[in-house]
DNA sequence: CGTCGCATTGATATCGCTCAAATCCGGTGG
DNA sequence: CCACCGGATTTGAGCGATATCAATGCGACG
């Protein structure tokens, strides 16, 4: 049922957290509003979104069960993007004040929190690396390599291929075409809702 | 709150830091080697680089005077990229162990360090947002908007335009052409080694 | 069933990449 | 002081990969 690797909600934060639910399509916070809360996603899917000049969505981050989000905002006065529940979502919400207090009061928690931010930073840098690749097939290959937990080379795709296309910074048509081509030429293999790099 | 515009080396770290210099072209650390140190760049320019399959450089991060680098690596066993001094560079080097000890011993420093990581995270997310834009002119506009300190709309370009092109994820030829076109159509204005968005 | 969104494939246009060449500019050595 | 050199800058021509527009099938869900 739950991912065994699901990162736990830090016990030290539990007394300060309140549980909330949002139905699909609900806005959790908006860009420009004051950063009063940090969130942990218990279940569902939340996207952090900015809008381009033409109104198109830019997905800065997609949080899934076990992820914190808005965690980098605590020392910024205002949120810099919208948070939108894609599916019905359950979150644990902690006030930024409680969090900073806990950081100063509990050195072990501070260390954990720094570790968490470091992981996020490395993950986003990996995405920068991916978006720096020019061809669609290279981005797909990079996604399969960096998403693969070591050995097998099998990567399960969460959500739709359309979402994956957006994450890779290409259109869904190009993703379909390139995947089909890579499969034809024997570079990858489809398996259920995932892929294997050969 | 404590968001100093001028990045300073935290006084609490000074007793643990050693000063080193690297000449242009020198490798400071390599991907895969153990993460023993965290660096602060006093002067010069350092790039964090990974290499694509064709051997092309992917610049994950470009550190300038006042930036920390490898700061996200302290809870990872190995560096995940190369660090290369582009110009002669002077750094302050702190061992990962001293840093974690200080984090646990000094709550005020822990808070500052978390603030620093948050800034880095927001900066990298901004770069992701930029790389998600499809057209060169949109990326340039985004760069000028997000790089501009508030009011004036004037952004000074550090380094060469070639470097900027790499940062924007386009070739330098395209950058030159697009800049010229945007200037012709009155969208931007060149001023010395910078640009103004109109 | 009808509808809606994802998946897939086709046709075409376009933007940016590649290769190429000319100029500029700062530094270096004679 | 000047000739030279390397790298940045700039512009040109052509091509190819990807975006865009379009149409169809398919499965889920009410």
C-alpha cells in the first residue's frame, strides 16, 4: 500500500502539525501570499506551478506522497508559486514559526532538515542537467538512468505520459514518437507502466 | 528574515576553514570522490560540471565570489559532479565533519545554513523554470526579469555572453541573434555589459 | 452510450542547431 | 609601437528536430 521507501514525517514535528485535506483542483496556496506554512504530503499529488506570459503552466515541482513542499520558502517572505492539488490530497501542515523554533531547539532535527534540503537540491540539479540536454531521446535516457534505482534499469512512470513529457520539457507528441522510435531501435523496452533501458 | 544581499563567510565557520588557491583549469574535486569538504569561493569562478554521453559539458552550477559550493553534498557519500576552476580561484574549505558538528552545536548557525540552502533551492528552481520555456526570447526575458534586482530592469551580465548562452540552454549564435532581434524590435536595450528590459 | 482525456500517428511549419566565415578586442612578444 | 594570436562576437546559409495543428482510437466513468 505505502511505498516502503516513503520518507517519514519527522516525529519531532508531529505535535505542531495539523492534518488537512484538499479535493482535486483545489489551490493550497498562491504565489505572492505570505509564507506561513510548510507542508508534508501524506497522500495524493500536488504541483507547484508558475505561469508563463502566455498563461501556460510551468511545473516547478511535483510532490508525491512522502514529499515536503514549500520547504524552501520558510525564510522567504512570500510563496513564489502556486500549489495545486492534482488529486485529492492529504497534507500535514506546520507553521514556519514552529519549524524554525524546532530547528533552533533540536540539533538532531536541524541536521535532518538540512539533509532533506540537500536531497531536494540534488534532485533539482538533476532536473537542470536533464533540461540542459538538447534531444528528446537524451532526456528520456537521462530520466531512465537517474530515475533507476541502481541495478535493474527499470523505471516505473508515475502518472501519465503527458505529465512525464512536461517534466522532460518536451511535448507529449514528441515523447510518444521518440519512445516509439527508441523501442523500435531496441534502446528501451516497455513493461506495463514503465520502461527498461537496454 | 535574515537575507543578506552580500554573502559573507559565516564567522562561526572561520576557525575551521583553510584557505586554498587553484589556478585556472585546475580540478577542485571530481565526481565519485568522497565528500570531505565544503567550499566557499572568495574570488574567481568555479563551475560544477557533469559530462553528457558525447562528452559535452553540462554546467550544473557556476559559483562566483561569495557563493558556497558543494554545500548540498555533505550528507551524500560522494560528489556527483566535477568542480573546475575557470579562473584562478581562492576558496575557503571546511570539512564536512566540522560543518555538521557546528550545525548541531550552534542553532543560530544551523538556521543560517538552512536559509542558505533555501536560497540555493529557489535559485535552481528558477533555472528550471527558465529551461522549461521553449523559445530563446522567452528565456532571455525570464533571465532579465528574475535577474533584475527589483526596480530598474537593468541586469549586468557576469562573464561572457557565451557563458550566458550555456546558462540559458541555447547556443551562443542563437543568443546573439535573438538579442539583436529583441533590440531591433525595441524589447531590450544594451547598456555596457548588461541589458535593460523595456 | 456519450463524453472526456490520454495515447498515437500524420502533415507541415518553424525555431534553433550546425557549419562557416568575417570582425573585433585584449593580451603578448618582438 | 606594432604584428600577431586566441577567444569572443557577429552574421550567413541550410538542415533537422521539435512544435503545432489535426485526426483517430481507446478506455474510464457517469
